[in-house]
C-alpha cells in the first residue's frame, strides 16, 4: 500500500486474475442501492473471455441491487458492448468517439484504474478530491453530446496512477522478463557510462566544447508511461528520435508487442547505437529497428509509412524542425510525445509555439494538433493530430 500523507491518499493494487475476481466480488457485495458505478470502458478488447464473462455477471449483480450503473464506451467497441450487455436493462450506456489513455471507474468513494495486459490489474485510489474530480468529469461527458477529452487538469491528476510501488507489482506479471531485466541493466550504468568526443567540434548533444556525453535515459516512470500509452492508444507503428542506450525504446517496444507493432529508433552517435544494439539483442525483443545517423537526414531520406506514435527525445533545439518533417508521416489521430518541457523548454520554443500556442488569430500554433502537458518527471507533452 502506498499512502501520501498530506493528501490522505491511499493506493492499493490488485494484480492477476485471482485478485481481480476477488476484488470485484467484494465490490459487488459492498455496493448499496444508493451507490453508483461509472466506467469509461474503452479497453474492453483487451479482456479475455473469462474476465468479460465475469464482468457481465458483476453488472447483473448491480442490476439486482438497482445500483446506478453507467458506462461510456469508445465507439469502436459499440457492437461488442451492446451484445455483451443486451440482457441487462439496468446498465445505461453511451458511445463516443473517445480517446483516453487509461481505463477508469468511479464507484462508491474511490477511483479505480483498470488494465488488462499482461494480466488484469486494478489500481485503487482513495483520494476524495480525485474522486470528486472524476465523478464530475464522467457526468460532464455523460451530459454532453460530444466527447470531452481529458482536460489538462484531469491529465494532471492522471499522474496519480503512476505510482512506482503500484507499477512494480504489475511489472512482476510481465511476459517480457528479459526485456525488463535489460532495462534494469541500463539503469545500473546510467550514471557511469560516459563518452567524450574525440573532436573538439561543437556538435549535437555537446552544448559545451569537450562536454562529457552521458546516457540521459528518461526516468523509469516516464518510460512506464510510454509503455502504457503505447498499449492504450493501440499504436503499432512507432518512431523514436533519440535512442541512447535504448532504455525508452525497450519500454515502447514492450508496449508495441501487445499491439503486434514495432519501433524504429534513430540515434546519431555510433557509440550509443552500438550499446543500444547490444541491449536490443539481450532483451529478446524482435520488434525494434535502429537507424544510425542524423534524424533530419533520415527523416528526409527514409520512407516510414504512416506512423501511430512518435517519441521525441533528442536535440531539443530541432524539435520545431522535426515537427514539420513529422506531421506528414503521422496519421490522423496519431500522437507525438515529447520529453523535457520542464528542464529544456527554453530550447524548444518554436516547437512549443506550434503545439501549445494559443488559439488567438496571430498565434503560431498549428491547428492540426491539440496538446496536453503531463507533469510527470521532466514534463511530457502529448500532442494529438486531429486534422490532416
Ligand atoms: C536524451 S537521449 C535519449 C534517451 C532515450 N530516449 C532514453 O530515454 O533511453 C538523446 C539522444 O539523442 C541523440 N541525438 C541527438 N541529436 C540527434 C540527432 N540530430 N539525430 C539523432 N539522434 C540524436 C543523442 O546522441 C542522445 O543519445
């Protein structure tokens, strides 16, 4: 259990089928007629047969008790949801063109974050303000004809889910044990691996002449967010700019395996590319390709096909340029995730103008995208392409 003193927040995790079933059985017993169960159900396709069957029975139990039971489904699973709940008049459903990177339930006095891969898991968050916030968010969506995407504020609260202790438990169920072990090996050399340019030329990653280059891998919670986000958005074709030792690449690739997808990653420094290649081999993952060279040259020369997701984590000063090169490669509805807005925001001003700018007439913002900043670690901006 994880608790945060000031907020009086308690987080419990339940992982694996056995704990999942037990939790839902207790919940069904605990709920009373005056209670409610509101779910955003957009990850249903990840549920296996017996979980689906179990949840169907759970909703029938709620019907017997006359509990206010509502679900907002992602439109893509409308047919399946209607079929599953056709024998239950108590459950009220709405279908929306909805994209939220997390499975969410508000019930009784708590928020539940649900996931189905690699095994079902529940992160139970007991936090009054978060609970109220998500109740309002659910009702706002329920009463609106349009889908209201997560607001900045709601996304900010979403970070509560990424509690290391909670994720650690879930990680223990992973099928990619070897890949996870490789990420831990990279963590061990994070502070000791060093490289000094032989030439004195001022170049990428070398802000000061003679500066020592390190790995600069993302923190683990950002890496886990990347993996979770890849699974939740069902991204299959992923491009990463800035490989280093391949730490974030491995998390992206672990996520992509659930979608039968793959990751192409770009790295300019040969020494790092060699290190990453070794790590990819060790990880046993077969869905990674590495291209060595400058991102700009590679983006101009190579054909990538339409991408679902791009992770930008290289030379910040060129993000604006990459944005222009990447937009034609990104499919409508796809995402660009960019790291380091909190520590290197000043170096990516043109990028920020494009993705975060205001909607005022003279703003530099690109109207084909909408963005949210997630206050995780060094600041992660999630940008979605809404128009071609
Ligand atoms: C912050 S590190 C990447 C860390 C990695 N994403 C992770 O979290 O494990 C940035 C990497 O981008 C590489 N890089 C910098 N400029 C580049 C460019 N123009 N083209 C390709 N790679 C570049 C650097 O050599 C460095 O390894």
